[in-house]
């Protein structure tokens, strides 16, 4: 696995400007407010962990930042440019990739077809080459229907499908959910290489220790609010447990 041939930092992106800045964002579903005044920052070329108990609003936040859910308040910017209210396809064109929980592949299409859908016109061969360089097993599955692969292989496809678009900012929701430990190792190795190659990462994952080991900074959500933020290295089990139970720290 070697994604180092990609994810170059574009020359027009200032590394001293955050890849993502969220200010007092609120969002929800219908009349139900899920997120309340959430603020966070993801530095350019850095990794940030987003932790919290089930139902805290983590997936809702990623959906809102991806243009899949309208905001009810607040704003957010990518690389210094206000992108509040932009639809999902415009955010993707600006360099955002969202890898949702639940694999996020087209199960009825082949691996090749999944990758080609993500590639720009005329870039199909390059997309396949990039995906296979990241996860070589996909090269043996190009004509296989995605839905017939193992869960781990589907997650690799979801990762590589987002990766072939050369993302500047990657939002990852529960990448390791339901996967075997060896596959989790491979997924996290891939994410670490993405960051090393210049992409910024906002990571939600059930394995807090793994996420914190990859990230330099962490936020904890509970009941739709940020209840803790600070250095990932300084977030110990006691502080994390207190935050999960709803206590601000």
C-alpha cells in the first residue's frame, strides 16, 4: 500500500490556513436539533479525532460538513474560503471527500465501475492505478461486484474511491466498524499515509485509542455539543470517560 504518489498539497493552498474551520454550527433533522453551536478546526495537513458516545452527533456533523444536511446556524470554511451552504458536489469539487459509515460503495457495480464513477473524465486509468497502489487486493477484484466482497475489501474500495479524487480534506466516519484487526491496521496505515502526503483528516472512529494515536488534536461531542477539546496525546481515559458521561472538561 503506497498512496504517496498522490495527495500533493496544491500550490494555491496556504498551509498556515486551516483546512477546515467550523464556527458555531447547528444542524438537525426537521424540528429536531442535533448539533448546537459546534466549533472546531482541522489544520492543513493534520489529523483531528472526533469522539463521543453513540448519538452524540458525530455522523450528523460530517453530513452537514459534506453538504448532505442543511445548517440551521453557524458557518464553515475550507482553506480560508467560506463554503457554508454549498451543495455536496461543489464541496467535492473543492477537494472534500466524505467516507460515510457503512462502506459507502455501489454494491451492484464492479470495483472498476465504482472507481471510474469517482474519476474525472479521461482519468479512469489513473484512478484505477491509484486505487490499486493504495490497496493491491483491489487489483485482483476489478471485475467483481462490490457487494460480493468482504466487509474489509468494501471498506478499502470506499477509501480508495474517495482517494482517487485527490482530496484536500477527508472526513471519515467509522472506518474500522465491524472489521478484522488486520484490516483495521491496513485502513489506519492508509489514513496515516494520506496525512503524511498532505491531506487533512477529520476522523470519527469507535476505537478511540487508534484515532488518538493518529490524530494530533481531539474533540469530544456529547448531546450535540463540544464538551472537550485538546491535544490528542493529553486525552486520557479518565478525561474521555467524563466527557462521554456529559461532563465538560
